[in-house]
C-alpha cells in the first residue's frame, strides 16, 4: 500500500480536527479529479510501520485533540489497499478508542466486494460514489458532487463482517 500525503492536523476532511491519510490507487479516473496524481497504486510513498505509529501517536496526542482519522485518496478501497487499510483501521479502533473513522471511496456501497466489505465494521462514516463533474457542487459538505452519499455506520451495518 502506498500513500501520497499524511496530514497530522486537518479541519477539512471530516468534522473537527482530524488526521488525514491520502492513499494511492484509484480505478475510477473521474473527469476533473483534483487528486489525479494519486491514481496509480504505485505512486507516492510506501506505507510503513513508522507512519502507522505516527498516526496512532497523533490521534492520541491530547495537546491537539483530534476527533478521528480520515482516509481519502486515490481510493482507500482500491484492491491494492484493502489489506493494508483493514489492518490500519483495526489498529486505530483498538489503540485509539473513541476516535471516529471517515472513509471516501469512488465505489458505491452496493458494489463493494468481500475484501472491501471487511473494512466497513471499522468505519463510522462512508462517503461513497465517484465524483461526477456534471453534479459538482462546492457547497456540499464533505463531498464534491451530488451523487456522492454520506453514509453513517447505521446506514451500512448489514454490509461487511462484525468488528
């Protein structure tokens, strides 16, 4: 799994102050994507145990209380990312109780495969669907186009396995 950027302090990608990880790899190639540089799963930097430890430390730092972790990209649910993302979200939920996890994906909930669904029990909010230029609206909170949905865990509790 590769990533493009890690923001230890972010107030844009989800509610409150958060940590945000932009992962590499996206199959959707949406027209006018503002993160097109993340499309190749081989681009960016290798995700390391050191970065994971930094994320856990940042989430636990009481000097700047963070509400949670946001995973964006690229696409965190790209097939090349699923195993690494599953491991990361499991560790975050274990070592950072009370922190919420938001995840952006170009896939829709209904089209997620088994490996992608395994991640859902650890996600508190899923923003799904590809960016569609014809439905772009900069006024929408936390998403770029009107087709994208903000789904909370109760909206997709029947998908995936139990955490």
